[in-house]
């Protein structure tokens, strides 16, 4: 089995105490809570502790995990493109450099990692253990070392300021609490680090015609105005840019975490890019 390229410091996602390694689990020395490691994947949120949309979509993606990748490859072909062409359009915006520590939140079956530079260090977290099982299989096949973790985006098991780059593609509109998920993504990013969120553009009325049939339908969203994804961000983020891609079917939101609280801007200045 491929080992991860590095092991991030793990914390209890619910009280943020540093975790210690046990035999086959990580444990919280304060309250004795154990997080078991199942086939190399630490499990931070077993299904019986999930609720709302997170439970619903964890079950949904568990069910379709074996077909997810093939569906997205077929979908790209139907769109007259390839998976690589589609994914590189936004993944290249991450501009990942050699040796950087990179986290994908809701990594799914790890299909994005295939198109990122090999000389960085990757981790992925997802709520669906089924999707992570497929991710592990793909990563072995593609010989990409990466750490995989099961848990929810709203409670990440990583210490503050761990990653140089944190990104998410597809699904944040379905999370129980997308603002909390974004706040967590920012917490685990290094000061000055880069973040990216890509998702279906729910402001586009034609969007549902183009949707991958293996993606569930989104709920009601507050999507008025071309800058609506920015409403998920706390104030103070820097270099905020939004791009609308593929006939405005997707939005791509990129921004930087400020280096210090002094460096934080007072209000979110947004740059809409063509
Ligand atoms: C459309 S797939 C995208 C997978 C991958 N990012 C990609 O681009 O192919 C959405 C993923 O979000 C995961 N997910 C849904 N809700 C989540 C949550 N609250 N926390 C973490 N992952 C979640 C699902 O299990 C699924 O793997």
C-alpha cells in the first residue's frame, strides 16, 4: 500500500485537542474518544453520528461510488471534451508548487488528484467511506501517495495552519452548513495560503440541463447576483476572484487567507474574471 507523502497533525474535530496514535486508532487524551483506522483511513464521523444532508449524501455517494468515476468520464465525452480538459481548466488555477501541502475537501474518488503536479503532498477528506474506498484504489493505480480521511467538511480533523493550498470541487451547496465548511477550510490553511471552491452555478437557469446525472439535485440556495458564492466567505479574505466556466455552468471562487489579522481587508473586494 502507498503511504501518504506526509502525515498532518491530527486533532479531535469536535474539541480541537491534539490526537495521539493508539493501536489501530487515534485517541483524544482529554476525553478518551477513539477514532478507528479502517483499512488505512481514519474514521472521524461514523454514519450513526451523521445528520441531515450530510447523512443523506453520504449514503447517496456510498451507493454510487463504484459508478461515479465512469459517469464523470462519460459525461465529459458527451460534452465533447475529456475529463482532463474539464478538470485542468480550474485545477491549473491552484498553481501548485513543488513540496506544497495540499488538501482536497470532499475528495470523492480522488479524480482531481490525477491531474495535479506529482511533486506536491496531498491529503483528501470525504464523508462517504465508499468514495474513499474508490479513491484509495485509484491512488494506488495512479501511484499517487496521499493521506485519506473520513469526516465532514464542517469539522476537519487537522490542526490550524496545516496546508498551503485547500480546495473543494462539487457539492458544497449540499453540505449541512457550507459557511462552517468554508471557515474550517480557512482555519486549516496556512497564513497567505490559497483556497479554491468550484461548484455548480445555481444562478444559471440552464444549469440543470447540463448536470452530470450522478450528481444529486441541489436544494434551494440564495443565489441572487453574480457574486453569490462570496456570501459563504467571512470578511477579511484577500485576492477574491470569481470565474464562471463552461457556459456559466460552474463557478470557480479563488481567494487567499490573510497573513495576519492586520493584513485582513475590512470588506470582501471581489474581482469578477472573464
Ligand atoms: C460531486 S462529488 C465531488 C467529488 C470530487 N471532489 C470530484 O470533483 O470529483 C461530491 C462529494 O462530496 C462529498 N460530501 C458531501 N457532503 C460532504 C460533507 N459535508 N463533508 C465532506 N464531504 C462531503 C460526497 O461524499 C462526494 O464524494
